[in-house]
C-alpha cells in the first residue's frame, strides 16, 4: 500500500514560496508529507523522474562500490592519487617532483568533461554549452571558450575518444592529476620527455589509476582497515531485510571480484561485536539471493553477451564451471553438486556471466520487473535501462548537500531571479526605445527626451547586470568554489542533471533511503512544465 511517505515537489515549492526567512532563521530541512504521516529529511528523499510502481518489481539489485559502499574520498581517493603518482614516476618515468604534489579531493566534481587534446576541464549544460572551463587550473576567458567550443559541430562530440567523462567518484583523483600535469607541462616545456602531449598524459594517468584498482594498491589497504576508507552505514541491513520480507528477491552485481567483495560487504552488513568490531564471516550473504562478482559491466547488460558464468566457492574463492550441460538452477533449487557450502542454500555466488544468466537464476520474466540501484550513469544506469529496460535508481551522494544548500540559499536565489528579471526588463526597454528612435517623424525635442531616457536606461542596465553577475558568482561559489551547483550550469540543468533525468527512474543521495519508504510505494514524478506553463503554475 502506498502510504505517501514522502513530500511531493508541490509541497516543497509551496513551502519555498510561503516561507519567509528575512529574519535569517534557518528552518530545518524537514518536509511534512501531505497526510502528515511521516517526515523525511529532503536530503534523504527519493526523487522520481519516471513513474515506478514498486508492486511491479520482483527483484531489486545493487551495485557495490560507491553504491552500497560509500568510500571516503578524502582517504580512498587520496590513496588512489598517491598510488597513481608513484606509478607515473617509478614505472613511467615522470619527473620525481610529482611525488611532492598533494591532492585536493574537494576540487573536482562529477559531471565534468576532460578535453584530452587541449588539456581543459569543462562543465557544460544540457545543450552541451560550455559554461565553465579551466585549462589545467587556469580559468579560461569567455573568448577562449567561444573559440574552442563555440562551434555547434564540436559541441556535438564531447565524448570518447577525445573527451573523458568524469562520471564516477572514482575519477576525481585522475581529473585532478590531469589538471596538475597540464599546469606542470605548460610551465616546464620540454622538461618531461614522457609527457609530450596532453592526450598521452591522460592515457598514462588513466592506466595508472586503473592499475591501482587492479594490482592491490588500493584493495589491500581497504581490506586491512575498511573503516578508514568506507563509511559505515547501519541502515543497509534493515533496508535489505525490508525488501526481502516484502517478497522481493535481492541481488548484487559488482565488477569487484569475490575476495574484495566479501570484505567490503562483510564490513557493511556483517554482525558487530560488543566493542564495535566486525565479525568476519559470510552472514551478509543471507541478505541476497544471487551475488555476481567480476561482472564486467556495462558489457554484462548486453543480452547477446556470451561471457561464461562461474560459480564461486566462498571459502576458497575457487571458480567452478557452471556450463556442464545441466540447466541453470532456479532460486530455491538446491543442487548439491553445484552449490557448495552456501548459506541456507539460497544465495548463489558467481563470477562473470551476463544478464541472461541472472534473469534465469531469479526467474525474471520481464526486465521491467527489475530495479537496479547504482552510482554510475554509464556503467550501471544507462546500459541497464536503455539496452535492457530495467528500472533504475541512481545514488548521488552529493545530492544531500546540494538540497541543503538549495534551502539555505533560498533568499540569495530569489534575489538572483529578481535581478535577472530586472536586467532582462531593462534590456527589453532599451531595444524597444532603439527601434522607436529609428521611426520617422519624431521631432527633435522628442528625440532629445528619448536619448536622455536611453542614457538613463543604459546606466540602470549596467547596474543591474553587475548586481546580477555578483549574485550569480556568490551563488555559484556557495555550491562549489570552482564548478558551482552539480545539477545546474547557469540557469540550465547541467549535462549531469540531464543524464540523471533521462536515465534514472529514481535518484537519491544514499541507497538506504529506500528503507524510509514503503516497499510497495508508487513513485510518481512531479509534473513537468514547459516554459510557457511556468507563467501559470496552478499552485
Ligand atoms: N575500478 C577499476 N578501475 C577504475 C575504477 C574502478 O578497476 O579505474 C574497479 C573498482 O576498484 C571496483 C570496480 O572494484 O571497478 C567497481 O565495481 P562496482 O561499481 O561494479 O561495484
């Protein structure tokens, strides 16, 4: 039953409109649901782009890294950064100065695009109009931006191989290092024979980061001390239990391999000892019907993918062939020869395979019965939704702070909109007056009056432009000193927001926010407005 636990956007807009904060008092970010049944902090709400009736969902699946496991970028990405620098210096012969560099983990944000050829980092709006651009760490002027990206044909590209999308939190360290290297190369021409061009530099950084993920540089450290690198979240287990008690199957599909997956999942879902430690066992498997590790997403989502599926023996990590000519077992079937030492005989652990295998294992009849929760638009969400037709939920940890700021800055944003309207109004008057001045039959006196009026309007316009620019800069910097608001670029949705809107049926800040809503909730989107409708919103 849909209990309507969350507030609709209408509540939020009307709250926004009715609230007066002229006394400077900050109200908490809590929104009452229409029925007054429950309050959900806006930072923890699930937002809906496309209707989704949970009653039609029979299986809920999860990605692991940066979805169930929220890494602490200050430690985890710093580790990736340090490891990458060492590989660049010791394996690829980059100058030793790099070892003295440090990483500002807050500098880069998701949704940016790296221009590998030009050494630029860009933030663009949904029309791929480049609004913010840096060459290394130097802000580019408007003229530079127009020259490089003003052409619509160039704008159509902005994809691999010439551009790299910073669309996972895993990419923050490499984006930062790329900017540092661009600066370094510009300031030391010819010093480093290895980094002869930006494209090569990017390729080296990408390969070195990837190697850190694969050769144990990162994972051994995390395994030794997960608490330092991953946020604890005690609400994941209740959320998984709730879904399973509601009759849904649950599954995990991760690109991480079994040995690492079990460490991370045990940290997140394992039983806690009295002293706050974690008992190391496989209890976490109780919360899943199927676990697929080493899934090689996004290829996993292609139905014609012929990757072999191996069963994982949990204690030894040994891989067992599943392709012995017998049909794939369904959930509930226990085939002792194939299913070794599995908890309750229910959760099956695999490596590889493809979505076809998963559908068989879970007896999925239609892909629209599956909800998959992930953090990566390309790796998790776009392919699963577009290629496959799964329903999707995107986890955007940045959202919690973003909505808090939207609330805190409501006065400034109101002022910004008023200033923009004022500027536009004056500009319209000026254009109108210019045309009037061109008309025939205006006598000299009238002309003089009109010119004085024009001078006055131009003065007002310049003032309004300046105030608007100042307010815009202030607002931009309050969200992020360099890149501004994650979901907006100027007055338009950012490219990132546009992708969220197109590919994620639902989006929220944390995976465990699912437990704040009924497992049978009917998620409905807010009404979408065309610009002409904004004039007459029926609130
Ligand atoms: N990963 C890489 N290379 C990268 C970034 C991430 O191999 O450049 C790995 C992570 O270490 C993790 C997996 O094991 O990809 C992401 O898994 P998941 O998001 O599917 O859970």
